[in-house]
């Protein structure tokens, strides 16, 4: 009689335990062996081949190749720390939208490597990119009509229409070759490197 109810003191942080599934993922990550040295180019070739087997559209594959070709050149071995990857993305020239596309392609590639080769990969979160606040510049239909009227040859008209409809840059336009033309797209090369032009 008179004895108080026994109490147990909770361990620090016990009230904020992670969900069971999350605990398992964290434990597996801690137990995962260090990532081996992986050659980037053969992994990327395998990644692209899987895309082809999955019958991904050829333009999608060409876009992936053009986006990540500089990454393969800069990193013969696949970097396995988050900061190195994100610093590379943010150091690339181009608009924030272009850099976001590169980041998304890299994240898909890394996820595939982790899944197919059972290695721990870095969590490549979206990097902080400057917002594109530049005011959009465009031609009205009246402007286009005036430019086309001023063209003196069919070649000049073809150049103007191609620039207007594809957003190609001048340097990219002159890089187009007859061999590189596909049904509805081609690969061009300019100050931002290779990209697919529709």
C-alpha cells in the first residue's frame, strides 16, 4: 500500500522515432558498403541501352546523351558525393531551365545506377538556381511578316522561319548538316554544347 506506480524514463529522442520503413532504409544505408570506383562511360552506355530496350523515343535518348555528354567528359569515374555533382550542375552555362533539365537527367541516371548495381548513391536534391527573371522578347506576327517580306531569296526565308520556329541560335543553325537531319529533329552544336532541336 502507498507504493507509487513505477515509471520508466524514455530515452532521449524516443518520442520522435522515425516510421518503421524509414528506420529500415536508414539502417540499410548505414550498413551499405562504400561505393566502389565506377567508370562513368560504360555505366552511361548501359543506361542508354536500357532506354532503347524499353523503346524510349529516339529524341528522348538523344536529349539525354547531349545533356550528360559533358558530365562524362569531366568525370571518368562516377562521383559519389552530393556536393561534387551539384557544384558541377550549377557551374554549367545556360538558363535555369536548362540546368534543371540537366539535374533531372543526372538524378535519373544516379537512381538507375543505385538500383541496377546495388550501390549507395548520393541524394541529389535540386540545387539552388537563380530564377530566370529576364523579360521575354518575341516577335509579333506583324514583325515576322515584315522580316519575311524583306527576304530576297528562298534560302533567307528558310533561315528566318527555322530560327523563329525552333528557337535555334545563329551558331547552332550553321552547325546543322544534311547527315544530321532526322524526320522532325536534329542535333545542333553551339555555345552551350550539343542539344536536340525540334
